[in-house]
C-alpha cells in the first residue's frame, strides 16, 4: 500500500465528526483530570478506558490519546497556580511557574506553558509519524530472541529510572512478572497459581490490575490523610504571554521538544526526566540563567516543552514494537487489546488504516489542545474548587463500574481492590508502580519469546545472542545497569 | 497532640536504610515461600516434560530466584551502609494517633462489603451506599452534596453502561432498575 493509499485509508476512518468529537472530549477530560491535583493524567486515562469498550476502536483510542495529551498539559495548571503538580511530569514547571504566579504573572506563565506544550506536541507527533513506520519495518526482521532481548532491555530501563532505586524498581518489575504467570501455561496449558479457581485460569484481568494500581491507592491515601490536598490557588493576574516571550523562548522550546522526543522514544523514561533535562539545558544555555528558579518564563517554556515532547514519542515504541513507552501508553495498549488489536510491526501491515487514522488525529490534537487549554486556564478555579473528598468516592464508584464492565465479572472488582492495597503498600514503601504494570503486560510476551527461542534452538541459550540486533539490545541492557548502578553509588545519599 | 494529627519532624519515620531492610527481608521471605511452597504445590507440570527449561515451573523458579537476589541486594545495601537519613516525606506521611489507621480499616471493610453487596443488592445500590460511606469517612464538608452525588453518580453510570455500552450490570435481589 502506498503512502497516499494509507493516508486515504486513515482519512476514511477518522474523517467524521464522531472521531474528532471524541478527540476533543478526550482533551477536555485530560486537561480537567491533569488539573486536579491527586487525580493525574494516568488516573484520568485509566478511568476513561472502560468508556471506550463500546466505541469503534479508532474513536476509543483517539479519546484516550486526547486524555493523555490533555492530562500532560493540564498538570501544569495547578503546578503554576497552587505549587502542586497535577502530574509528576509538571514538577519542573513549578520551579519558575509558581514564582511567576506569586508575582501576579500566572496568566503569562500559563499562556507560555500552553504555547510551549502545543509546539512540543506538534514536534513530537511529527517525530512519531516519521519514525514509527521506519522502526516498524525494521522490527519485521525481529524473531523471538530479538524480541526477548528488546523486552528485557525495556524492563531494565523502566525498573532503573522509574523510581529512586534500581533495586526497588527491579523488585517491582519482578512482582509484575510473577503476577503475569498466573493462569494457564502458554505451552502446556497446565495451571499456574490458579488455586483451582476458574476465574484465575485466564490470568488476572489487565484493566483490573491497572485501575487497582493507579486509582485505588489515591482513594486509600485519601482515607489516610483527608486534608493533604488542600492548597491556596493564585489569581491569574493581568499580564499575558506575548509573541516576544514566545520568540525569546523558542530555542528552548525546540530543544525541549527534541529532548522529549528522544527520551520519550526510549521505553520507560517518561515525561518527568525529560522536563527536568530540558529545564536544566535551558538554564545552562540561557542568557537569563540567573533568573531561573525565580520566575523566568523561559524555564516554564523549557519544562513544558520537555514533558509534552514525550507525548507523541512514547507512541513510537508502542506502535512500532508493541512495547509501551510509559504507564499511560501501557494503559492505552489495553484499549488496543480490548478491541482485538495487537500493536507492533504487524499492525503497520494489517491495520494501516488505524495507524494513519491515529496520525491524522494526533496532528489535529495539537490544534484542539490550543483551544481547550486556553479555556481551561480561565476555568481552573472551578476545577480547583471540586471537593476532593466528594471526587474520590465518585472515582471509587467509577472504578467499580469500569472494571466490572470489562468481563461482566465481580471477581475482577475484587482483583482491583486487592491490587489497590498492593499499590498503596508500594506507594508507602516508595516502590514504583510503573515497572510492576509494564512487567505485568510484557511478562507473557517475555516468557513466550524466551520459550519459543528455546524451542527453536533445542534449549541452546546461545540463540539469545544470535546476531547484531540481540547484541545491540544486550549491550544497551548492560550499559543501563552499569550506568544506573554507578550513578547510585556516586550519589550515596540518599541510599541507592 | 490530638488523635489523627500529623507530626512533622518527629523521629518516627523510616530511614532509607530501614526501608531497604524491610523490603529486602520481605523479598527474601517471599522468594523462599515461592520456591518452597507456592511453586511446588500450585504450579502443575506434565510429567513427560523432558527439558526443565521448557517446563511450566521454570519461569516462576527463575523469577523467584531473581526476587531473592534482589532482596539480598536490598539487605546488603542496608547493612553495609552507615546512612540513617530520614526522608522528610515519611515524617509528613506517618501520623500520630489511631484515626488514620481506623480510617484505613474502615475503607477495607467498605471494600469487603462492596464485594458482598454487589451480587445481593446490585451494583447501583451498593455503589450508592459505598459512596456515602466513603464521603463521610473522608470527613466531607458537603454532606448534602455527598448524598445527591451518591444517588446521581451510580445512576448515571448505570444508564451509560447498561443502556449505551450494553453491559449486564448486576441488579440484585431486591429492587430492579429498568
């Protein structure tokens, strides 16, 4: 199929009001979700997922992508106005955003955050369109040993960079892999940890696990401390962002977008490190470097460009390799699975219309984000005023309905509650949940590729290093472990 | 200090060292339990599997072994470190008094009752009760709004999932909705 044919197929799929309406709704939900501290973009995507079951695949996925992109931007609003990042990715925005708000320039900071976000989003989408297809065609050469090495590399980097400690991240990933072994064995069909319960034979439901891990712990945390969320909202002020501000920060925005694209396309790194790297690079090279941390608008631009630059790029490994780049894309992979789609190189052959439909939708999303974001900045007060002690019970009810709706099974609701307590314990012990979830998703794939490799080679493990592609991923894995261990030993405080 | 109040700066928090020690020991015990009890008893393997690498028990044993190694690593980092750094987040998070623990226990009970209530009362009524219970557990300052939301939210979700998404929402044994 030629590029024009693929584009035409994509247009045929999304060229209707419903698809764009869903994308728009997604952005609105995402911005609101991201703007409510404690709700986060991740939870917003997880809670929206059950509503997509009854939709056409493209509409459901566009809705979720809208929530994702809106959520990442939405997180900057409370970061600037109440010094509380709506999502972890917005943490760097506080550094200069809040001092600007204290000076009465919140409107200017938020305007810059919006323009930087939209620009970075567009750059990131472009990178996705350019690189995903190329990477997918390359990945068609992968066999089970190559996929095994790739997944192992992804899990290593996710475990290493998701939290403060490689060991805690590795433990989280191992727990996720162990949980993924529940169910019938992939080759022999025998029971593994099913305890004779037919509900366990298909394995634990992915959506119950993810909602349990990412939504329920927030509800439990609310029971632990019901007043933790209270904060003071700053006024927008009268000053607005100008074209001169934008042009003055354009270099940092572009650099931040590139950093976001690069880090986003590596599975596991995510938006927060990208935002901080972009911010520190902007500070290092700026002529106003002394103002950074005191309310420098270029700092806001750089951190927002860094975190939004990731949004499109995380879809590169998801679509091209079937490996989620971060937690949110891990949730989005669930939407693909629910609709019977398997992201990966074959999707570029079998479902090229959906791929190009998504590309078109993503390009439009940058424009929609500009519109939704402009309104959201003015309307934040209403969002901030939503009583969180009413919101969390509503989230609980939504979780119960959403998880039940996956398989019409009350057992899944129990799994969600159990995982909620596991997630809360992990949160309390500072064990990152992202490696757990991603390992849970990739676990069956990792084991399946390992066993296929062993079947191919007559159980000769040397097949796992059979050629340049596997060498490449093994080298990256060892470099990752070495680099993380070295940086841990150098830091010494706090311990690893 | 009143029960449930939060102490900032009190020497009651975990150090990173004790955190690693706890997690490490838990991981080692978990790995030992898996290897000695859970895998031999709850993972079935056909007797004719000639090659251990292809056996259904191989992968769980590998994971259990790695869990033990990581746990051992965590214990080692705790033992061979002279650091006793208090993490300020812990100091803020660990409260003085019983009220937070009681709220956690109450939430666990609510979750248990939801599981019992779903097939008997139906999803809508169970969720209404759970909403009210949670709102009051979280000490809401808007009791009337909580009651209104407790009725409206489950009904709206029922309308969407039952009539738009076509999900067979449990109706329970008492009051059935259209």
